[in-house]
């Protein structure tokens, strides 16, 4: 990271055009923003409701956006930003007119395309639904919606899985009148259309589509708009036919076939639907349905190597740790550690295993799962590592820890420091209550007696009341983290707090923005 800073700052510092006011305001706003985009997911936490989280996240986005739109846009492109914050960011960029800025308009357009394409399909369509709800319907919005939907290779699959969401998005982009006209015109074969009708199709559909995909896209659009006549594409025809022939639904997504079962085949069971359609499960669904599959007596295989470490820990809490899962976690931890530019001889890891690390009911055990995945990564950076929980229990890597009780980290810190590590990492949600403030007092005490071992805090939970992650001590920087691969976000936060220009240079370098900057 230091090399990147050195090469970027000298050449680009003047090009940023930051005012003194921006330099003064950016560190605090950027820190709060990074905390939110790295850890907030739009769901409640153990201590905050969903509504409290949403209000605090919106405020963090607004504050950085108001200071500098280009810095805000670049920050959205950082690896490790949650899908939730990407949705908020794209919506904010689209609903406000760009006025000035050091970067050209094409940078922002490219950034929004990048952000939308990085979203899972369901979340992309949810974003388009938000734009409709908020009545954002300018030319940039319409172009983005139409290009991302109509040019998608998976449009046929989307059409049967997300039919209503696609209809809403396309109708928002076209308007109801044009959507109605298109449904009528697309029902005709191309050689039956008048010149005016052909022009309508070209203007609204085919100009955004590869020549070899025109017929497929036209049929998908017609289906999405409600016309099921003369369908030839495999999944579209199967959807129509599965209303009368259950087995024709084998090529449909499970949730689509479940909807057809509940309406047309009430004598068939959920287990039959899962058995019929399990080959159509997405990678994410294969691990998510394991409990249901076990209860239904249906075997659904999944490859642990295809999932990130946090997801594997959440699975292990639900279904139990296995040798296969443990090996996948080991491989991921060692691979992630190999990519870090640091190596230690002896590392101490202190894990908050209090009840609050279970998290909210809607995302149970994600905080502790994140902490355990990060423990594995940090331990793998050292020749020797010791990891203990807040109650002093030593734990091995790639093993589960069940959260319970209050948060009391001070004794664990003292225990770790006695082992004389090179560095101590504290993995906690930042809420200390047994008693509150004891950790900070302990840090101050060990500093007074001359122990200068570096202590770093990583936090997987956004605290709405703090508009950021909570720190356990004023002398320890709390860095946000949602998964081991995104550990660099916390380092960037610390850098911008210490040197704004170097931090912005690093941000622009990390997100490949430098290529859009004018010459110094």
C-alpha cells in the first residue's frame, strides 16, 4: 500500500482539486462512510433496529456525497462494499444531476454500470424497483435499466424467475403506453410489422441487443409483458406447459415451480418440487437449502470451495462442522493470508464471544462467523498464533465458538499480552458491558508500564448510534470488516484519517480512477 501511495500522490495531488474545507471534513465523513459500506446490510443488529440502521447509513452516504461526489463514487467501487450500499449509491447518483467535479461524466457512467453488474440479479432488480418507488426516471436511469436487462445473457432464466420484477422495471423505463404498444407489436413476426412498428421495436429493444440475440430477447420481453403464445425458448415454453404438466417444470427455478405447484398442482409436495428442480439451483441456493433438503429427503450437493469463509461458518453453525468444510476454510484462510503484504512471528487474536455477536434474528450468527473467518486469516499470517475468547478460552483455527454472556475483553487482552505476541487483533462488535470502559482502561494501564505491543480492532457490526463502528478504546482504531478479503478497507480508513491527500490517492489507485484524471 505504501508503494501505491508514493507513486500516486506526487503526480496526482494537484489534480484532485480538494479545497481546505474538503480536507478538513473528509476524514470524519469518509470514516463513517467506510464503516457503513463495509458492515451495514440493511438488516437489524443485536442492538439496533433495521430502521435505525437504514437512517444512519443514509446519513453516512449523504455526508460524503455532499463533500465530494467523485470521492463518493470511487469509494463505492472499493472491494468489500456491501450490495446494500452499492444499491444506495447508484440510486443517489441517478437521482441527482452531476454538476462539475474533476472527473468526466463518463467515469460516473462507467462506475454505475460496474456497480450494477456486480450486484446479484435479485438485488439489481430490487434497485430498479427502488428507482421506480422514488420516481427516478431520467435518461440515465432509463438507459441503465434497459441496457442491463436487455443485454443480459441470462435473460431467459430471469424471465421465468423474476417475471414480475422485470415487468415493473421495463415498464418504468419505457412507460406504460410504450410497454403496451410493444406487447402488441412483438406478438407479430418481424415481417408482419409496419415500418413504424419496426422502428418502435428498434428504438426501445433491439438497438441495445446483439444481432444474434434479437429473436431471443424479443420473445423474452413478450413473455415478461404477459404474452405466452407461440413460445419456443425452452424455459418460457416449459413455464407455460408446466401449468398442466408438472414434469415439464424440471428446467425452471425451484421458486418458480413452487409457485406453479401451489396454484396448479396442489396434490404435489414441496419435496417433489425440490427433487424435480434441484439442477436449477444457483450456487447460493445449494448451500441455503441444505436444511430443507435434509428434511425432505432430497440430496442436494454443493462444493464448499465455491463459498466465502463467512458463508461457510454460517452454514457450519446451522448444520454442523465437517472435515470437508474445515478443509475449505483452511484453504481460504491460507490463500487470503498469502495475499497480504504482512507476516508475523507470533500473533494474538482476541475474539468477542458475547451474546451480541450472534447478531439479529434476520442474519443470525453473521458477526461471529465474520470474526472466526478473520481469526483464520490473521492466524495464517504468523508462524505461531494464539486465539482466545473473551472469557479466556483458547480456541483452534477452523473451529466454532458459540456466543453467550456479556462482553468482558480486558482479562483476555492481559492474558494475550503475557504470551508476548508481535501484535494483538481484537475482533468485536465494539459493545463492552462487563463493565463498559474496562478494555480502554486496561490498554492505558499496559501502555503506562511500557508494553507497546500494537493492538488493532476489527469490527463486523455497524452501530447506528455512533454512525460507524464502535471502538473499545480511544487509543485503538476500530476498523470495519465484512469478510477477510475486505480487510484493506479498514487500513484505507486509517490512512485517510492521517493524510487526506495520500488517502484519496490510494482510493483512486485502488479503484482505477486515476486513468480518468486530467494531467497534472
